[in-house]
C-alpha cells in the first residue's frame, strides 16, 4: 500500500504533516469494466472527519474538521491550504475562485496562483473588514439576533451550513445555522441581501432553475424563493413552502438537465418535485431508514448518502419514475458529502459517473458507477426475510449491493 509523500515542496506548513494513504481497489477480473460499478479507491486520513467535497474535471477538493482543504489531482494528493479557524462545512468552485464555508460563520475565498498551480492564495473573507466597518456606522444596518443581541445584517453569526452558486456563477448563496440565507456578489464579494428564511437552522440552500432558490431547515420546512433584480441589489420573495413537517430537511440538490429538485430528510425519505408539474404534488423515494445527509445529481442520476453508511444510486426514467440501480456500501460511518463527475467517457461512448463520497469515518471513497440498468443474475430462492421484503418494496426492481472491498452481490425482485 503506497503512502503519499507529505514532504512535497508545495507546502512545508503543518497542513502537509498529516499522513494520508491511498488504497486502490481493482475491478474484478471476471467483469466487463465498461459495465463495472464499484469501489475504485479510498483516501484514508488521520486528520478528522470529511465534511465537504467539490469536484471539477480531474481535481477534487476535500474539507474537514481539521480546517484543512486538500486538493487531489487524478486521485493523487496535489496541494493543500488551511483556514485560520472553523471546520470546512462547504466548498464551491466558481471558475478561478474557490469558496469555503466554515463553522465560525465566515466564507473564505481562494484563488490558484498563476505561477504555481499548487499554491492557493486567500483573496478575501466574506464579509470583509471594510464592509463590516461601513455597515456598523449606521444603526439601520443592525438586526436582532439571539439572546437580545444585535449584529449587522451582512454577517453570519453562526456556522455556515451550505454554499451554492447560480448557474452563471455571478451570485453565491450561503445558508447558516443563524436561520438566514445571504446573497453575495462573486465578482467583488459584496453582500447584496440577507433573507430571514426559517425559524430554525438553515441546513441547506441550492440555486435552481428559473431564478428559484430552494432552502431546507431544521424547522421541518422546505421553501422556494424567487429572485428578482431591482437594480444593484437583489430581492427574493417567498414563492411556496413545499414541505412542512416534523422531520428536518437535511439536504437538497437540483438536477438542472432534468429540472427536478430533491430533498433529503432526517427520517430517511427522499422527496422530489418536477418543474413540468409546477413543483406540485411531490413524490417520495424510500431507500434509507435514517437521515439522508447529502445528495448529488448529474444527468438522469441522483445519489443519496445517509447516516446508515450507504449510498443509493437512483436513475430517473422516462415518465418521471425513479429506479434504485445500486446501493454502494463501503463506509463505516455516516456519509456526509457527495460529489459527482460525468465528464469522462468510455471508449464505447457510454458516460459513466465518477462518484466521490466523504464520510465521518475520516475517508473519501471513489466509485465508478455505470448509468445502465444492471444485468441481474438468477439465484436460488431463499427463505422469507422482512429486511429483503422491505428492500424489494422500496426499490421497485432488482438492485445490487457493493461491499467495502468492491464485491458485487446480485439480488432480484
């Protein structure tokens, strides 16, 4: 098992002192790799739990409770940079800028050095000191926060839980445990608006189609906001509340190509709504029995990670129904974050997914996922089992489970 050389010249700080190990998992010899779905590799570390991921091309950014952001290129450690405080709860990439959201309530902006692609320089903190000083002068810029205290409206006073970019990457949305969503201009880092969105912590926010913004909260609601553009500022109006129940909304994702929005809940259910149906009459997918912590989507594919340590792989079929193609099982702790890359094609033209999963077991796993319906093998009938029956009902078809070693277990409806 080769070990990463942590004495790379790109970084001599303590950031690079933590040992990582890279474990590659080859595909079984008996399988046609063009149809292979399973574990490709694991990145295991001793720094802390993985809280955030962002993938672009052959680059992967990982954030953790060690305050470090590590950069991987073609599955090998490439670079690293570190924030002064606050574990890294969210990462988004806007062209040449990287934004990280932290538990100290701050958003930090980074840029890759033009001279050395391994070096990431911090170019700003949102909000910056100048904006804070300017806003603090006028009493009208203060708003009431918890315990009868007040703070200027441009500043989050609790952990950043989520970051999301508009499709044109001009606006950045931040959700926070302070119950607000803030809107930032990517070009100059100015805060354009603060939305008092929920009655409890905002767990997730995502920018979607038609200038819509979706937010989910610990208060059990999922809300839809419409963005209007009255001049230099933005203005968001509450359009609808799609969910209102006891279970917290823990994760959201929008699939732009399919114009569908998905919501993961603390009760393990996955709700979804379609633009074609005007976001009415949402439907439910049942693949987990405990909280869905993260979601990712690309093309027709949707991925859900859960406290149950599993990742369900769903595909949206013609007509809007969803089928669970696979259950990926390799983590020993809750799956906290997911990122997906569909940019690589096989020789036959089929486009598989490269899926990255980060967990509270301190590892990142790299999966290859075929987008085709798996071929099921006939097996001798087995005795009745409640667990099997539950899985059969929930998945509406055959599914495949993958062990931590990448072994494939076939089952049929």
